[in-house]
């Protein structure tokens, strides 16, 4: 297989509907953990897809709860009952290779496995960018929202309302757009953001920059990432790189307050070159 970062750049040129979300997550994991056994992880993904296809033959085409139950059982067999017992602090929980090895991971990493299995069968499914907690929705005659971190429990309006209150405070309520489908690219960026944020908090600027650059490989038109890359390069005193990133940001966002701040930052950086 090609170099993972070359593969990520190729993924970055694909329309979102053509992205194989599990393979893309595998490439991100390879780039971040080059010594990990990615071939074993790829075999796991293939087996998961094959088992999902076999299992789908036992589910009525119109039985959406049956789909959820089938996927819940399949993931439980593959990952066991420890899948969601880890803390959020371990970076391995956001690396798909490590997740398949250790059989545990963050909600978004587990969600990618659910999406991979569902899409192998041709069942409609998408990620939900719920505040503070990634969810998966199955699509059919209606929609079922699942908490993959909770083993695939179906979340009705009452549970969703309780969840948003835990995240945003007691006055928070469900609002339009909260359960909007995420793109495949959006799910992958949320996965990587876990690494980026942890490294920034730990003052690992170099590691955070590497993560941000990998995010840009799969989402080269994501203006906010160019700004973040510029700011990290600025903090690392990588003046030329920061200027290039700001320039790319301005090519995508030429107007507005953020553009004004970017131009001011560039002027300050240019003084360092003199």
C-alpha cells in the first residue's frame, strides 16, 4: 500500500460520497502510528464488513430496529464489552489501528466501525455531530439515533434532551439542526480533532501541527484548519510556513474579521524576516 500521507492527499481530492470512511481513518492511523500493525487492522475491517453482509440476510429490509440490534450484536462480538470503558485521555482511543487492537475507543472511533459495517450492507447511516458526544443515526422509513459509546442504545427525544443538558447546561434544549447528518470528511476531522486538542493542551505544538497537516490532507479547503496551522507555525517561530498558511487561509476567506486578523498577523511575521 502507498505511503499513508500520499493516500490522505488522494482522499482529499475525492467527493465526500466517494470516501471510504474506515479506510480513510486507517490511513490517518497509519500516518500517526507508523509502527502499528495496519494490515491486521485492515483485515479486521474486511471481516467486519463480511460479517455484516452475512448478518444482514437475517434482517427484514424494512426492520430499522432490527438493523440496529444486528449491528449492536456484531460490534459487541467484535469489540467485546470493554469497548467504551477507556477514558478520553489516551490518544490510542482515537487511532483506528489501536482501537481494533485494544477493542476500545472514543465514540467517534467506534462510530466509524458502525458506519463501516452499515455501509458494507448498503444500510443508510451517518454520523451526528452532537455536542460533546458523537452519535450514529440509521436511516430508513424513519431515523434511529444510537449511542455507540453506550453499546448502541437507541436515544429518543427524552434521552437526547438529557444529554444536551449534561453538555450545555440545564437550560439547553434540542434545537433544529442538532441531529443533522455529518459528512464522511466531517467525521474524520472530528476523529483527528481529538488528537489535535490533546496535543495543544499538552503544549506538544509539533505533534499538534503534524495532526493539523494530516487533517488538511483530507480537507484541503477547510479554511479554519489553514488558520490553525498558521497559528501553530507562528508559535513554533516557523515564519515562512506560517505566512504560507495564512496566505492559503486568505485565498479561502478574503473578507471579514478573521481575514483582518490574519493580515495583521502576517504583517507582524514579516517584521521577523527583516
